[in-house]
């Protein structure tokens, strides 16, 4: 018994010494330049623990798909848009997606022809991405369309890279994202869930829109502006490795994944699944009527959740 007591005492002393050493070792908070040092180790560890809820198909008794627009010009969405030029600490949402698609395993998906919904069985090859991210401008003097490629091939490594020359001008007009959400009720947990299925960058200055000019209708203009789709579940590991730029608190450590999970962004409704398969802007032109229809759908979704319960 005395032997076990001695062993336990030695183990306790060893643990206490290690704790004391950890307390005495200073943790650098400010770097040599006097700014806060970002600890990337904790961020990488967080990226390995993404919470995913798997729902049984038999438990889903009601669902409804909605399309929403995230506008970067809204002040609430500034953390998704800035910094315009990526630095060592921060990247915008668009730059994060583009880097993951070019340099990592993130896959891009095509959209259904003559629609905006994602085509899940048609993966866009990486060599085809440079043809999607192109900025176009009409040259009225020579009557032609000038194109600037955002993605170019490095002459030395022969790898696809983002052009530093074209990037800053490109992102000035990349100010919207289209989000496909699935709202569904799980009878097992008796909860209404809101899950992002896919996200798509919207860019209006493409060859189709610039060539047709004012002769193109509103829906066709928007439809051609949807470049491609990215599945949100495949994007989440990359979102969890990147912090959003702090807003009013430089010590804030909030990843893009947490930002979307807490729904800190603002958005407005484009449309929802219906029998006619038409979005709001296909049915209405008057801004007042569009706003009224958006409020109607939002009210229907809210009332459905409230009507599930009796008091």
C-alpha cells in the first residue's frame, strides 16, 4: 500500500510541475509589431470538429426550398466581403471559395440549363474554371468585347493562379451570392431546421450580359450571372479554417462556418419551390409587388412554424 502511495505522489508531483511550467511560460499575445498574434493552431483544430446532424428521411415530414440573395453592399455582410485584397490573416468569402476550388479539393457544379438550380451530377473540371471567372467590358470605339481573365496559368509552375492584376477590379463587381436553403421539419426532434444546401457567386459583367446589353430581360440577365454552384457541406471544412475579419473587436475569433451557423448575415428572398417553378422576379416587375410577395412568403414560413404548436 505504501508503494502505491509513493507512485501516486510522484505522478502528482510530475503533473503539478508541468502545470507550473505551463503557467510560467508566457503566451505571446502581441507580436513584435504590436498587433494581436493570431493562433492558427486552435483554428486548425477547430476545422476537424465540424458538427453535422444526420436526419432520417422518414422523419422529414415537410420541406420547402428557398433561394436567397446575400448582398455584400449591406453593412451586415461586410465581414463576408472584406478584405478586398487577401492578406496573411484574413480573406473574403469569394477569395476563400476561389482558393479552395483552385488549390484544394472543393468541387464546382454546373447549373441546370435555362435555370438557376444546381446540377449535382455535373462537376465542372478545374481546367474549365478560368472560362467562368472572366470580366468583360464593351469597347464602343472598336465595337468589341474586351475580356480580362481572373484565373491564369503560371508560366513557371503551369498551375492555375489568381491574377493579382485583375482580382481587385473583378471583386468590385462581385457583390452578391445566391444561396439555396432547405427548410424542413424533423418529427423525431420536433424542430424546424434551416440548412444551406449550396452557394453560388453572382457576377453580372459576363460576356452574355455585356454583349446583349439592354435587350436582355431581367430574368435572363440574372440567370446568366449565376456562374456555378458549390455544395455547402463540401465548403464547410474550408470555412472552419478561416476567421472572418473582426468587426469592432480586434480580438474576435469567429470562423466563416460559425458566422453562417449563427446566421449573422442578412439576405432577401428571391423565390421558393412552387408548382410553376418561377421565381419572384419572373412574375413581378414592380418593386412594390416584389417586396409584397417576399413578405408574403416569409410570413407563410413563420406561420407554419408557429402553427405547429398548441398552447
